C-alpha cells in the first residue's frame, strides 16, 4: 500500500463538490478546501478499513457493497445507510440488465482444439511472412524509419518456453541480431 502522503483525491473534483454543495454567496478558501480534502481521505480510509474488518469476519476475500453499508452503520452513520442500500440495489439491478460482455478469452471458447488454434497461428505467421517477402520495397515505403526487414524469413515456428511467464511463445528475430519473444496466444 502507498504511504499516506502519496494518497490523494482529485482536488478539482473535491473543490467542485464543495462549491456545488454551498450556497452561491458562500466561498471556501484554499485552506478549508485542503482540510475538507484531508477529511475525505481520512473517512475513506476509515470506511474501507471497517468494511475490510467486516469482510474478514465473514471469511470473505472481497469487500462487497453490503460490507460497506454495514461499515457505515457500524461507524454511526445510520441515517445514510438506507440511501446507500437503495443505491446498491439500483446498481445490482442495472448490472443484471446490462448486456454481458464478450468472453474474456475467445480462443478458449472458440470450440477449436489447441492444435487447431496453433495451426491457424502458424498459417497466419506464414501468410504475413510471404506478404513481407513478396513486397520488400512496399515495406520500406510504409515504414520509412526501417530500411528493410532481412531477418523476417527466419521466424521460428517452433514454440519455446518463455522463462519469465512460463508460457509457450515464439521467438521472432529482429534487426541488429535482437529477437522478440512473442507469446503463443492460443494457450
């Protein structure tokens, strides 16, 4: 966790909230704005700490909205709890009707086996390789800062094990005898 000194809220947002909550003829000086900002930070830390304690007591690993509402009550802000509960219920309803996003891993849910996906990947690499080899002049015109790509023909299609991530990858040679270790996205 970051040091307390590193934590902050956007001052512009807090100042806007202060300004909107005050009557038009009342102003708030910079010192008061900073004090309110520090109070907001302290309250957020207190509330999250209390919600975390409630979460831990219930043997949960993630703080839920119910934990936050319970923490608000426990901290003595009972008047705010019904409004927070209403906001939580509205959020749950909006999440229930919201269309579900696409699968996070389309490849796993594609219905293709690992071998079929790997074959498609190799075919795409071969297609890209032949496209680059068939028009090297066009490559240098498209990317003027790279005069040529002589090592592109040496793309290794054999998977290797990436020691850093522990996942299969492809070693792609680059200019100046460097290479790029590309992950095998079919995993």
